[in-house]
C-alpha cells in the first residue's frame, strides 16, 4: 500500500512531497525504497528541482546519496555546483555518488572544474567514477 501511495506522489505530488520521498527512499523495505526513488525521478511541477537542490544541501548520509541519484536522473544541471562540492565530502559513499553524478550533469564549460576534482581524487575508484 505504501509503495502505491509513493507511486501516486511521483505523478501527482508537488515540491512539498520531496521530504517524504527522500525519507522513504533511504529507509524501509526495498519495495518502498524503490517506489520512492522512482517518484523522486518523476515528480512533476514547478519548484521540484529547487526543492531537491535545497534538501540536498541540508541533509547527509543515505538521504544525500538518494538525492544525488535523483539530481542526476533528472539531469538537474543547475545543481552542478552543489554536486561538485559534495564530490569533496568526507563521507565516502556520498563522495563516490557525487563523482558519478558529475559526469551526468557536466557541460563543456564545467571541464576545468571536473579536471581539478579528478586531480584531487583520493583513490583509483574515485578517478574511474
């Protein structure tokens, strides 16, 4: 039932639904988490991308990882500076997901920032991401 409700939020929700979906995407049963992830990717309406970006800046850990995935899936290029900052996170999981999403978000004008980040990467895994 909860997964069905989250699916409905994905098509009929608003920017106000972001916090509920982020929480559901990072905790609970796999089916619920998957439904919340799909809803974050498809959530329509004005202000949703801005709400995702704001929550991304205010959260941490598993929620931040889920938000990074949503930002990449939604091709939110306006979030590039935030994702670039998170590529330097002390949390290795957040850092790796941010590095992965930078590739999806970066434009030609972001090449210098990406190269600088690559040069400061700590591990081969980070450089390959």
